[in-house]
C-alpha cells in the first residue's frame, strides 16, 4: 500500500529528528537536558558533563535546536538550553503508537 504525501512527509520529519539524535554526544546532551527539566541548564554545565571542544559542543547544540529538540534563552551573559518537550513527546508518540502498534508483544506491554 502506497503512503499518502502527508504520511511520507511525516516519515521524513521523524527520520530527521532521529538523525539529529544519532550522535552519542547529542544523546548525552539531550539526556542531561531532560534531567534538568523545563528550566534547562547553562552551556558551561553541559560542557562540564559532556566534554569536548567548545566548537563541537556548539555544533551539537545548534543541530538539536535546528530540529526543534531544544530551545535556548539568554540571561545576561549566559545561554541556557532546555528540551523542547512537545517535539520530543511527538517523536516518542510516533515511535510508540505509529511504529509499534502492529507488534502484538508491544501492544500487550503498552496495555499493562
């Protein structure tokens, strides 16, 4: 069965989100930001946890922001990043509901 154009666009959208998460460093950053919750954390805190060069960290943060997975705000000289939870929830819903709903084992697990 051929997908509609809208369904095809959704697949590409979520593939791009997964591509943004395909780096261990970006997963570490996202995991850290999830732990900090809504307020997020300062770039220096991220640097301390993740390590690596400033330019590399900047690249990873830019990529996560470009795909809407994180947001940033500036307070004085500090930049704080936080997870954009609606986009992350949308990705989780896609993976769980759209992709996993055909697998009877996962559906049983979900109903618990």
